[in-house]
C-alpha cells in the first residue's frame, strides 16, 4: 500500500490507497463463522472489533486519506510493527500468547466432525 500511495502521489493522481487492518471481526465474516461453527474465541492479545467499527475506519481512510488504520480493542499497531522489525521474536511471542491456537482448535474441531 505504501508503494502504491507513493506512486500515485508522485504523478499527482486524484486516486489514493489505504489499508484497513481489523482485528478479528465479531458478528460477521470468517471469524464469526469460525466462532459459531467451532466455538473458538479470538486470542486475547488480538481482541475483536465490530463490522461497524471496520466500516467507520474505511470511511475515515477515504475521507482523510489515511495511509493505514488498525481497528480493534487492542494496540494492534504495536504488535504488527514488532512483527516487521522482529519477525522471529513475534513468531515466538505469538505462539506463547496463543495467537495461533484458535486456528488449531478450529481445525481440530472440523476434523472431529468429518
């Protein structure tokens, strides 16, 4: 997104680009399906957000030409910035904090139903 934004600004384009990064979206979409089908919960460090919060962020990104917006109840920017700067550390931390456990639980629940 950053490269695209820079390219568009270089040529004085009236078009821009933004990225909206939600945590796990509750009440709609893939996470809501996983939650209802496999009884999983979002990892506590990631938290959840509502579809309305995501929609509001999209509107804000468009209206204010924001380059990047994180949506959720937790400090996601810190988490994702750390992942870029220290990928191995964040990989280890994600395992310790159970970020991937939800997906493993959903996969195990799905295989039990088959």
